[in-house]
C-alpha cells in the first residue's frame, strides 16, 4: 500500500514512523517544501524545543470545537509521548511548570533523531518539493509538484501546517488541497504573536519590560485576565502575557471586533496599597521632578509617560502632586488601556489559528468524512494550543492517530 504524507513536521513525522512501525510493508513517501525535515521543530522554543507539556487537555486549546482534540490527547497522553520519544532515543527534561524539553536542550537533537528513525525505517523522503495539486483518480491519489507527477497513492495525509513563519517556507497550500476535495475552511489568523497598539506614546516605552496583569477586552467586555511579562516595543506590545492573549485578540480582530487590552502594572497590590507606596515615593524628594522620583516605583521610561497620559505638566515636582492627582496616577497604573489595531503578522507568529473544519474529520481516525483515504493532522486543522508546548503535543497526538489509521488496510 502506497502512502503520501505532505509535510515533514511534527505531525507528519509521527504519522510516518507510527504507520511504518505497525506495518513494515507500507510504501511511504514523505514530502516537504524544505530541503530537510522538521524546520519548525528547529525553531520552537527559541531553538530549545518546548516539545510538550505534562498538563494537557482541551482546556489548553481553542478552535471551533476543541473537544475534537480530546480523543487524541487521551490516547497519546504525555506518558505515551514519553515512551514514543524513548523509542527514538530522546530523553526528556520536565520543568517545574510542566513544560517539557529535550534533555539535550537543543531542538537540533530532536530533528536528528527523527531523521535517523525515518532513514532506519526506509521511509522515502522527497524534500525541496512544492506540491501544487492533489486529486483522486480511480480510487487512487495523484500528487503533482512544480516539476513532477507522483502516482498512485492509496492514502494521503495532509500535515503541511499553515502560514505561521513563512520564512520557513510554510504556507496554506494544505487548505487549498482540502478545499479541492470539498472541505470547508475556517478563516486563519496569526497566533502567539506581538500586538500593534494605537497610541502616541508606546514607542517612548520601547524596551520597558515588567510583570503585569493583562486583561483582554472585546467590544468593551472583559474576556480574559492573566499575569505575565509585557515588553513595550516600537510597534506595540510583546512578551509572554501578550503572546497568551494574542490568540483571542487576533481571532476577534479577524472578525472585525473592537479589541483592547488593559494593563495593571501592580497586579499584586490593591488600590490603597499602591496609593500608599506612591505617596511614600513622592514624599521622599518633594523638590525633584516627579518623572525622576517615580523611578523609585516604576521603570524609568514609564514615569514621564505616565505623567503625559494623565495630562500632568512634564516638569511637575513630586511635592506638587495632590491627593486627587495621586488617585489619578494609581487608577492609570492599574487600568492602563491600549487599543489593539493588528498583529505582527504570520512572519512573527509561532502558530496559526483556524484551518480545516474539524466537523468534517473523524476525531478518532483523522480521516476525511468527505473523501475516503484522505487524512489531516497537526496545525492544518482548526485546533490551536496555548503557549507552552501544547501545539507541538497536538501535532504529535494527531499524527499518531493518523499513523494508526494509515497502517490499516483500506
């Protein structure tokens, strides 16, 4: 039985290895547009490869129907994944927050072990090959690239990902293939990405980084609140807290909704506690410029901008700030609102949201409900994980189930 797998990323590699180990007679060809496998794996975790997370479940995912992922996450839970890694010779390092990395601390070691296993199993690799079309003829699949035609395959797995990180030759070709077979596509959007803001001062805060509370507001309604670091940039805001809220922010922006974030620079303090600290700082040097004295409480650049946003004279002395103005400063620090106008785009996104509608895919076999012998796995499906190894884990899990299905007879 001939099988084609489009995409040599996490999902495609897992599917190929799983299928071949279960059925050695399979003739599997792994296609990828890059000159080697696992390019996105190499880029994950800043080259360290945040490969999984011991805390898993549908709560860590988003999409039209996140429950679709439940069976895969149950069948290929972390212990199963750990066993799979051991079969490759890959030892894992589990961090206290649940994130999992290779013990080598290098994504390259992960890719090398996958490549070694692919070669050992005699799985054919067809790199530097951009697939242009897939169609079915007489119950067999025909795959065409820019320069060649490949025939005849009994089954095809589309695991080619989406458009995040196009510099790694990622694309939405898999969605075009799915549509050509009658599948419906949910709109895609960049996820886990920096956000653009509308203000006349954020560029003045470039480089300021602080642990804060961040709330996401959609059409003025608070939808999500979390704590993490925020980094102000020339274009807007980034940092782990922003990457986390960006998933929903980007999604709602794609629906043309009003999106704002509200920053609490002191999430562990209540209003009165912060007011007390502010009074202490300002009373220490009453004749000094307030923008300077505020450096005892805030990052240096933030003090001057805070005064500007609150409408105070930039040269106001610390001792000239009255009780009412102090309350204004406290309110601004705990409810600093920024309008989100866009994202840094797919080039800077870790993953893409949206994709093939999961209602049209079997949740246990990962086979198309529309076309027999056609399968999907990984990012091409409308399942997106949170930051922390969840996206890669869904890729492994969905690839595993697809591999089980590929190994079986027609």
